[in-house]
C-alpha cells in the first residue's frame, strides 16, 4: 500500500528544502525525501555561509529572481524566528574589461541597482584588509552580504514540517516513474505516490534524470578558513564579502566570523566521477592558488588555512541553472545544475519549482533557464 501525497520533493538540500517549504505553505500534502540527514555536508549546501548579491555579473536576467529571493529570505526569517541574511556589502575587483566588472555594471544599469565605483586608492583607504593591484577596477555593492547556509536549509525544512509536511531523512530513493497523472517513488523503505514530483537531486541529478542525458559535470571544490586576531577583517570594521577575478582564478570570501576568514576559489575544480565517494582529503594542489591569492591580496592573513571542507558544484555547459518541467512528464519538475552560484536563489527558485508543479506556470522570468536551450543539446 503506497502512501499518497499531493507532491513529493526528491532531494531536500538547498533548492529541495525551499520547494518543500513553498508547497507546504500552500497547504499541500507534501513529502520530502532526503538520502542523507537534514542540512548535511554531502552536497553543495554547507560550509556556514554563501554570498548573496544583486548586481549579478553572470547574467542580468537573474536579477528579478534575486529581488524576489531577498523578499522571501526576509519572510522566512520572520516565520522561522532566525537570522539568515547578513547585509555586510560586497567588494568586487578585476581588470576593467573582466567579466566580473563588466557584468556587474550591466546588471546594475539595467535594473537600477546600487553599485559604487571606487579607485584603487579609495578602496585601499576604505578596505585596508586587501592589497588591490593598481590596474584593477573596483566596485562595491552595499546591498549584498551572506546567508547562513545550513540555517537556511533547516529553516525551510522546519517551517514546512510545522505546517504539516512529512520529511523523511536518511532514506534513499531507488526509482521514480510516472503512471499518467500519478507519480510513484520507490525508496529503500517503501513506496509513495503523488500528483506531482519535484526533482532537486544536486550532484545526483544525472542519475535521477538519466533518460534526459543532461550534460552535467560535478566538480570537487575546497573551502578554507584562515584564523586571525585582526579586527580589520570584521564586518563591524567595514569589511564585508569579496570577489576578485585574478590572472590565477576567481576567489571569493567573507568577513571574519568566530575568528576566521573563509575563502575559496570559484574557478577550476576537479571532476567527480561518483558523488557518493567524494574525496575529502586535502592535497598540496588544493592549497596552491588560494595560498598565493592570500599572499598577494590579503597579506595580513596567515599563509596556511586552519580548516577546510569539501563540497561540489554541479555545472551545466553554460553555467546557468536548469529550472523547467520534464519534457515527457508534465507533472515532474526539475531543478538542477546550479553551477556553484545558486544557493542565494534557493528561496525564489523553490517558489518557482512549487509554481511549476502546482500551477504548471510561474510569473517569475525563467525562460533563459529552460531545459531546451541550445547549450544543453548533446
């Protein structure tokens, strides 16, 4: 005998937890299935913090989704009673014609966003924690900051459960299938059926959607923490988040939290063949470019990190998300390929996924994230 729901969410990490929450908020009978524990460290939504920003250099079409995301994060804070978003600002640096600088300016101009242009002298006086090359262009976005990533996932899950949703953790899905208007999901514990299915399987998306042959690549990424007693790295001292596009890669980080500055390389990464066997060891090649970045751009930090964690980017060929209905099943919705810059969107994309599975449409602009776009054709 199968348990019956209105909707099932397969994968309850960042995006799945949000879809789970939005469906529960609408009064639906919803089941969330997660193969690991809640807010686990086996995917892409862990490591304490994630940057959120509006002047989106990746593509200006993301900005309306971000504006909605900001609204929804505030609503979730109010409903959960937790502080999730910290507005500490964001410093952007790169050569004048770099993608980071050019893209941020285009997004800001098109959507009338606050974005300050600084000389390197002004930046050095205002942000003494950094040594910025004279040839760099520098921008500052005051309405940016960071999200407490695990707290965000837990808030979505907890509020949904409080609204009556069922969350099953540590339960592996074996298969899913569609029988007309009914979706059936079989796990290692039982079988469930529903009127609609949301698939947000992160690094496991290719396996859960094997029939579609989506060209996704999973990359191993390392996040580092550098310990320092210096207060100039604090948000209270005016030091917020940062993102620098350099000749040796793209690096981002956060203000000092609990005595440590978190930093990571956004570019590069090693291919992961099987996410269940993600290599969590630290190798000399992992630290080479981050250590050089610290020595050049943040010389007052120690040269060696005191802590690291490993996560994964699930990338599409064009590094844009996939948010769409399954081409063969109108009652199956897909959120995948968030390419290492997606977490900030989880509040709004979760709403979109709920819209698509519940109403078959959404008012938010997601056409450029369709499964049928040219970059995904194999």
